[in-house]
């Protein structure tokens, strides 16, 4: 486009030049005519008429010259304007050329970048193909490993089934051993009673008749003298540094206490309204919640808020083992069969512990906080019960993971106790009632309640008397209520000197004497 403008301008300049040539010729002629006139004036002339004509001719030439000058000025102005236009076009042409060079440089850069991107894209395609090959290989490997895992899982299930069968066989053997041991112990007791009866003289017919009428032994093998209804406080004392969560008779004269001071303390009554601490068992890192005792082996077991269960040997006062595995505070513990124990926890897990190997042999998951457990049920040695926060009473066979029976109660279940025969279960709930159910039919046979009786806590304990004649429970107002087991009549209400809630009760194995523990570290013996 710039070249066409240049050609146009040069063409017009040539046309102006051609016109100026004609003007220049006229100008030259005028100059010559002027010079001729000057020479005439200088040398004179004789003809006047001729002079006038020359003057007229001269005037005409001057007019033509003036007209030519005007044309020349106009042409000169056009030339100047054309030069300015040329300069402006050259400037714009330079700018356009610079912009063109810049665009060419940008185009070159873009071409280089495009080439690099093409190279990278090609490389990415190659890498993608390699990754796809690797993915196919990985999928093949995963498929193969999945098959191997499935085979291993099948083998594991097979081995677990074998282990379960072996455990069931072992449990059956343990149950048989327990049954034999119970039979041997019962035979020994019968033999002792027979020997005693044979030594009775003819003058002691009254005593012999009484021995025949009363129950032979309780579950612990203690000779029962008949359940005595307590009416007064024999003694009371402060035994711990805080709350006393549980009390438990070990024999007719010795009892244990446990609470927030993290120690099991062993006490002995002197028979004259006093008591003496004879031992202290340490090892727990938090408050103790429940105590149980195995008289044959002199083992004491306790649950604790530090998520553990501990076993002490009372002959040596040594801590034998600490059983760990719960994820929250352990709320209850009971000996189970001959070499096991059952614990319940706030982590909603029940654990069966193998005490010989000091490990958990089975975990059960009822999905609710466990507040108490009960063992030694007459129907089956492997049967035990658990009371829960969700108001349900669950019965388990230690050989399976699912409950064999579930009973809905009217409130949270705080305590469980089994009768001496093992055929009935006493249940305390937070709706301020106590229920007795028949374990053969799982039907309610008795209900116990009273005015002003209030269940003291989620872990408050109710008990049966040693001869199973009475039911005793502590209230939140510091009173103890005692009902007749068969008639459900309220036989006695014992009032303490304070209104602190009663947490735990334990009836003396001889049937004479009831221990209670309260929230403010006070233990009382009622007789």
C-alpha cells in the first residue's frame, strides 16, 4: 500500500514539473522582452505609435506573468502539502513496519512454543501409554493378590472354626471339671455334716433336729446358722479416703473394701463390736468399682476405673496379674467357671478372661454400657447374665458371641445377684424397683419396692441373704430396705446416722450380719 502512495505522489510531481517547464519558457521570453525594452529606452526610438503598441504588449505580458506567479504559488503550496503527506505516510509506514517486525517476532516465539508443546505432548503420549501398560499390569497383580487374600481368608475362617471347636471342647472339659469339683466339695461338706451329726449325743436331739431342718451350706461352703434380720449397727467406721464403692465378705469374720483410694483393704471383725485392718492390696491407678472372691484358691479380683482388672493372692498379698484390654472404665467383674472371669465396661464390651494364661479369650459386643454381670447360674455353668444402660438384661453362653436371651426391664439395670440354687436372678433398676425372675422361664416371680426407696446410683448393689430368705437394698437417702424374698413384705428399714447414699451391701456367709458402704467412706456392720 505504501508503494502505491509513493508512485501516485511521484507521478503528480512529474506533472507539476511539466507545467513549470512551460511557465519557465514564458518567464524566459518575458525576461528577454524586458531586456529588449530596456535597450530601446536606452538608445531611443523615432516612432511613437510603435511605442504604444509595445507598451500594451508589455502590459499584457505582465498580466500573464502575474497569473503565472499565482499559479506557481499554488503549485508550490501543493508541492509542500505533498511533501508533508509523504513525510506523514513515511512515518506511518515506519510504524507499520515496526509493528510488522514485532508481530513477526511474536509469531516466531509462538512457533517455537508450539514446537516445544508438540514435543512435550508427544512425550506425554508416550508416558501415558507406559502408565496404561503399568496400570494393566497392576490390575493383574491386584486381581492375583485378591485371589490370594480370599484364599488366606478362607484358610483363616477354617482355622478359626477349628480353634472355636477346640475352645468349645476345652470349655466342655472345664465345665466337667467344675461340675466334678462342685460334686467333690458337696461330698466333703456332706461328709463333714454326717460326721458332726454322728458325734451328737442322745441328749442333743434338739440341736440335731435343727441341723436337719436348716440348709446344709451356702454357695461358698459356709455352714448356715439361719438368716438373721439385722436391727442395729454393730459398728461403723471410716475406712477409705473417699467413696467406698464395694464391700465383700471373704469369710464369716473377714471382709474387703474398695473405693476411690485405689486400694483393697482387708478387715477382720473381733466379735466385740470392733474391726482391725489386717492387709492392704495396692496396684490400681484409679478408683476400684467391684470386688469378687474365690475362696478355694484365695484369689481376689477387682475392677477399676483405670480400664484394667487385677487379681491378688490373699495368701501372699501379691498382685498376680493385671488384665488389660478395655477402652473405658471397668464397671463390674465376677469369677466365671473354674479358671475364668467375666468383666463389663463403659466401653460397651464384655470380656471373658482366661486366668491361667492371663489373656482375653473372648469379647462380646452388646452395644450398651454394662453396669453389672452375674455368674454361677444353675441351668448351665457356661451361662451368665449382664445388665445394661439400655434397660436390657442379656443372657450369654460363654461359647457363643450372641445373647441366648434378652429381657427388657423398666429402667437401667444397676445390680444382679443369683440365688443359692442358681434358678432365680435378682435385678435392681433405676426405676426404684427390684425384680426377681425365674431363670427357667425368664418370667417375673416377685417385685420389691417401698415408699422412700430410691436406687442410689447406676452401680448400686442389691443382695440376697446367705440363706436366700431376704432381699436387701441401699437407698439414696442413706437407709437400707430389707424385704422377705417370698412374700415381698418389707421386713425392716435400717436408718444410718447420715443421709449419704448407700452404694454396696454384702450379707455375711453365715447369715448373721449385713455390711453396707456409703458415699462418704463409711462402712457399717448391721446385726
